[in-house]
């Protein structure tokens, strides 16, 4: 049976996914959350003409070199002056002060000599200067933050200036992670002969949290149908939006994930894809809950999580863009021809003397190796049936989270 192409597998996972419901959160809790709807300014900023400098608010027609003007009042930030500026008059003003009616420019204090209530301008101000017009930043009703935006620290400052104490964001997806396998023991334990340390969940947990999700750690399920099915039911009971299993996805007698999925009424959409590493990955649905069965090898597990689960999380969050950003680099060494599976090679990136990104694959692409996965900065994408590529040839890369 032909293996499903990577693009088709991703489309299957994303098909019909709707963003999760919205909730209002305080600005302090909104960093990196995703806006559920457009947000408009509740005020105009600045609300009135403001001075950008310390000096004197005057009329340009009076602001001639050597002009003598009478100071009639003062305007400071938060303490506007109610007087207007008439012919031959000036009002002392400070940065952030409201420019009074009648004035259209600021004579900065460095260019003014003051004696009592009279100032003499040493420099002419023939055109309006140092005045921030009302609405220079934005106007009431302007939509400045768009639905689907992942909120940055700068966005939060903007929202505050727009007079929003809270923001509507999509609820974080809940992701339940369960490992399967009698061979697994937790870090810190002494493995028996044939056992290995359970490591996959730590990378996956960090990856999905960094992508905006919450995680539920269901630990390790033993290689029995009862244990695996019980873990699936527990994830459902805890309201998981996504269940991720690691291991047990292949065809051996102890690979019980697929029959467990079927026994729990999960509609399996695909099993096995044209991907290296990660061929035995599977995907299914049970109602609105997505189910992802990952291979057990660490690199396979991580690459599949990055390529497929991260875009799924973004879709649930209502992000405007869910696909990974593919960049261009050049190869640091020759690569052989590829077979029928799309390959995501673990690689490091460096910038050469010409400012060009150079991708060099790590030694040994075996899917069981964690040391080389940890050393990688990017995934280098090799399309199916790609011909041999010499050093210096262009290649596509996706940057891994730092």
C-alpha cells in the first residue's frame, strides 16, 4: 500500500479543525496568547496635540528671531492650561503637556532667554515643530490588533494604550501525553536489562507548551490493551483536545496503540506516512478530539510532533498562520539522492563570511539518537526522490525552537 505523502497527512490532521472558544484574560496573562477577535482602540492617542519638548508654546507668526513674547501660563503633562495663546504671547510647556489653543509650534527652551514673564527667542521657528498631533499614534475605533495575532510584549503595551485591561484570546489546547512500553522507566531509576529511560515526553511537553498548549502527563502505559485503553479514557475524562501516544505504533505483537485506538472508537484517518523519520505515525479523531500516535524512537517522535502537532495547536488557537516558516540555505556538504520518503534531516546552521546560511547535517541520522537531535538547529527538508545535491546547492530548512 502506498504511503501517505507528508502534505496530505498534515491536511488530514488540520481538516475541519476549528479554533477553541474565547476567554478574556488580563494583559499580564496575555503574552503569546492568540487573539480571538479584532481589537479596536477605545480612545485616540494622543487625545490632543502634545508637546514633544520642553519649551514655550507660541504662534509661528510670532516666532521670529529676537521676538519678545509675554508668558501667560504653564502646561505640564497631566495639567493642561485653560488659556489660549494670543498675539505676542507664549505659554511655558513641558514634554507631554497639551498644546494650548492658538499655539502651533514649540520654541525649545535652549533657544529662549527668559526674564521674568518675558521671553526672547534667539532662533526663529518659521514652521510648526515639536508638536505631536492628536491621533498621531491612532484614533478611536482603529483596529490595531487583528484576530489570529500571537500577542507579543509590544502588543500588550499597545493594548494598554488602547485602554483595554483584558483581551479576548482562544483557550489553550489541552494535550494529554502517554508513553507505551514495558521497556520504559522514568529518569533517575536504574533500568533493568533491556529497559531504557523514558525521554520522549520531556521534549514533546516543552515543544507543545512553547507552542501555546497545556499538557497532561499520563505517564507510562504498559504493553497491554487494558493499560493503553485506560490511558485513552483518562485523557478523554480530563477534557484533552489532543491525545499523543509515543511508541507502540508499528506492526509488532507488542505494538498495541492501533488496536487500542480502534477498541476505543477512534476513527483512524491514516497510519504510516512517506516520512523519514516517523513512517509509522498515525492519526485519528474521536468527536472533536484529535489523536496522534507517534513512533517511539526519540528523533521520530520529536520530528513528527514538530511537523504535525505544532501546526495543529496553532489551528486550535486560531492563529492566522499555522504552517512552519520554510527558509533557504545552502548545503555545507554533498548529499546523496533521496528515496520515496520526504526526509527531515537534523542539521546545524552557520552563517558564512558572505552572510549566507549554511546547513550541515549532523553525523548519523538514526532516529534513535538523542545527542544528535539535541545538537541540531534546523530540519533540512529533502523531498521524495530528490537527486544528489552538491555542497553549495540551495536547500530548504525549518528552524527548530531554541
